[in-house]
C-alpha cells in the first residue's frame, strides 16, 4: 500500500487547527504530523482534560485525517542542548520559567515525557522532534574536541534523554530524532555514534529530512541504506544549492529567501533532491511509515505549495515490486 501522506503543521501554527485541517483534507492529505505549538495540540490540556485529546482526534477523523505522528521539536532542544536566551522565545512560558538552565532542562524533560503520554492518548505511534546537543558548539568552532570530550558529550546526551526514552518504551512508542545540523545526530557518522552510545535502544531512531543531509554533501540514499531499520519518520522537503563564489553553505546570517544565501528551501519537487532514488531506497529497506510534507518555500504561497506538494508525493510514492522467490525461476 502507498505510504500515508501527512502535512506537517509546524509552519501553520498561526492558523487554528480546525481551519488548517479542513484545508489539508481538501488538498488531499491523509493525516497530520501534529505539532505541539500554537493551538494545534496543547499538551497540558491533553493530559489535564479528559476529553481534549479525544475531541481533537474525532474532529480530524470526521475529515478522514489521522494523526500517526506527534511532533515537539522546540522543547526537545532544551532536553539535550545548552540553555540560553535563544530558547526563550520558542519554549512555552511554563517550561522557560525563570530561565535557570537546570530548571529549564528539567521542565523540558517533563514536557517531552508529557508529549509521549499524550501521543499514546491520540493513538500516535511516533513522536518526532529535535534533540539538542551538548556537542554542537564543538562542531564548527575551535578548539577541536578530543575523543574524551566527544565521549563525555555523548554520555551527557544519553543521561538527559533516557527518562524520555523509558516512557517511549512504556507507551509502546518510537522517538524519531531529526537528523539535522545543531542536533546530536546531523550526518551518517554522528548518527552511528549516538546509536552506539544508546546501546541500540529500539525506541530511538531517526526522522529523515533529506534536505539536511543534501546541503552538507551527504547522500540521503547512503543514510537510508545504513539506517533502514532505524528510520521511523520521513519528511518531504526540498532545496536548491546556489553557491556563486561569495555565498556559503552556512547561510551567512541571512534569512531564508535572501538571494545571497548558498542554499534555499523549495517546495517538494522544485529543488535539487533526487526523489526517485530516495523512494527506491526507502522501498529497498522496507520503510512503511509516513511521508510528512513540510512547506518551507519562502518564495511560494504556502497553500498553493501544500496542494502541489501533495499531488507530487502521490505521484512520487510507489509500491516496490514483489521480492522474487529465491527458489524459483525468473
């Protein structure tokens, strides 16, 4: 069967969920990758009000929309990464509190645990998000970390995330960590290191957004081949690389849409990713999860982009051929 096509609701947090859901159903989506900011899914209400999660889910199912994934990227940053003023505007007020780093980290952990408990209530199988990283400041700046510093950073990451992963285990969920610069896993080798540090815990896997690999020069197909059984969530996004001798891959402090940037987000199908090879690789490893469309094109009206992207992914996704009988003849 074709994989479920979801709309990632994060870029639409300015709209009420009811309005967005009606549009998503009209555009042809089969479900939502539901985000825990804006009013789309309020965790404290989901845990504190008996009928909140049920009523949310029933309203979506009346539109023939399902919720197989609950995403909480922003809070995940404060679980595994450094706490500073950059997080103040993206964390809920009750998580930020007085801004004391230890308190913020503890409340963020509690909020991610609440995310897992709420996901269980709405029947989601996957919680997706960012992880933060105690090691990221070492990646692009001197001094170069020693092997001991890397090992210590990975141990610290594991210590911070184990309470969340324990709840995932108890709730029968999988956590899909987005592989992205700034996070603990950002390419193939860092992903290997994290899995090793976690001793291969089954609850922990990856959310694959191929754009984050592509602009680093990493082939998403090689990542899929290496981590096929650990890819729990796939995002559909796109980008173009436009290096001209002045621009660089790190963005130059320039916002998305600025023509001086070295790469730009694009509506799926309008960038430089080889989606044919990506889908064939997902088929080869037996990936049966969702395809979650993220609209992040600064030069395209987002409603038009979302509708076009849904049509694109439906054309793109195809079932693999049956595996040949090893004992038979061609």
